[in-house]
């Protein structure tokens, strides 16, 4: 029998290679998407569930920035339960499923194409039902994933939606986009080679029963994904919230017994996290940070543009979730009552 968390650790360790392979074909995948983008483009819609939905959130932010057109998230039940008949003319729909076998996402892809959309599927297996239902299928190339918590497929999806955004317009990378993509695998490898910060934070929060994970802007998807990883591996009631939303009603639930983690890659929303730290402190809690500075509890290696720094931050979140599960005597590879593929309709 393998040691607790060993499968998740092994799959996390594959991420630099998975990302390096995808980075090498990043431009080619963006070109394939560009070839099916409707002209003129009315908008971009992302559709997914679970961790894939968090990658979709990242894609939504980036697609609106690069295309200059509205971007949003689909509600699959409108198609599968309410039989919505929607005119998708001029829209690009991006459907994400790691397995490519989630029934409602496959149905949604078929329905939006019938409504006039062009559909891009992001899947690990291009021969899956979703891959074959779309106009273009982007394969993640992550290989089999056995641990229940998705890791390497999630970071590959984050890079894939970045390629979709690149098909729509210039990415907010500043100068040196090719160099940034080339540097991503090494930055992820550096984070993986440094598990001690996550282990220390896990020891501090081992007995926590509630957690808030927060960010804003291009790190919002990371907060949502980390909260999910913590929930499914540890049973801690973790909630991912925008730093702006947290300061409204939810801040009333924050106090000394709540663990609070904030993600900050130094982008335009960085000041929001700084202000939030003061608000949290006033309620008797401390905001632990995942950020690109040595003083952060979870330091981010590599000086990457914010869209790619989000991928490294996601890996830090994976490390924390795994370390927390082990600190609580749990096996993060196989959380009770969960399965690898959840068939929703």
C-alpha cells in the first residue's frame, strides 16, 4: 500500500514537465483557436464544473482583457434542466472538463453549437465525448491522474485558457511573453522543491475548522481552487472569496478561530490585499500571504507576469492542502465519499 498522499505528490511533481510540453505548443494551440473564433466576436462564455470551473474563471478574466468583448460563465442547468434556447451567434464557448466525460458539459457544448456558437473543448483526452463534440479540442497532455484531488490537470487547464485568451488578443504579459512562458516550468519546479513553507503553515492551522481563502482579479481563480483543495482533502470548511466580497457581509464570520489565506502576485489588485490584512487583524485574525516576497508565508518563486504567477500560486495551494491533510492524519489521495469523476447532468 502506498503512503498517504504519495499519489498526489507524484502527480504534483509532474507539473513542470506537463507545463513545459504545453508551453512548447502554446502558440500553435492559440492559432488553432483563432481559426474558429467568430468574426465579429460577440463574447466569450466558459462552461465547467469543479476545479475546471476555477480554470474557467481565470479564462474569463483573461479573455475579456484580451478580446475587449464581454466574457462570462455559463449555467449548465439552464440547458440541461430548463431547456433554454439561446442564440449564441457570434460567441466563442470554451468548455472545460478534465475527463471530457461530464455529461452536462457535453450536452451544453452540443446545445450552444446548435445555437450558433463555436466551441473549444479543453480536455485531457481529445477523443473523449467533449473533445469530439467541439469544433476544436485542446488536449492537456497531462497523462492519467489517479489521486482524487486534481493537480496537474488544473495547472494545465490554467495554461490552456491562457492560450485561448492569446487567440483573442495580446496577453497582459508586458515584454517577453515567450520568455515568460519558458520560465514557467522552472518557477513551478522551484515551488515544488520548497515544501517547507506549506508544511509550517499546515502545522499552524492543523486544528482549524474554518478557513477563508481570498484574492482579487487574476488571482481569484487561485483562491477558489485552493479553497476546494483544502475542503476535499481535509474536511475543513474553506471558502474562496474575492477580497472585495469578503469585506462586505462575510467579514462578520472572520475571527481568531478562522484561518485566512490571501493570494497576491503584485498586480493591480495588490493594494486590496494590503487593506484587507488590516481589516482581518482588527477582527483578531491574521492574514497569511502567498506572494512573491520573502516575507510571505507561502513565497512565490519566479518573477512571472500575473497570469502565469497564478499557476505557481495554484501549486502553493496544492502543497498547503496536501500538508494540511497529512497534519490532520488524513490521506489526501482518496478523501472519503469522493470519486475522481462526478457525473452531473
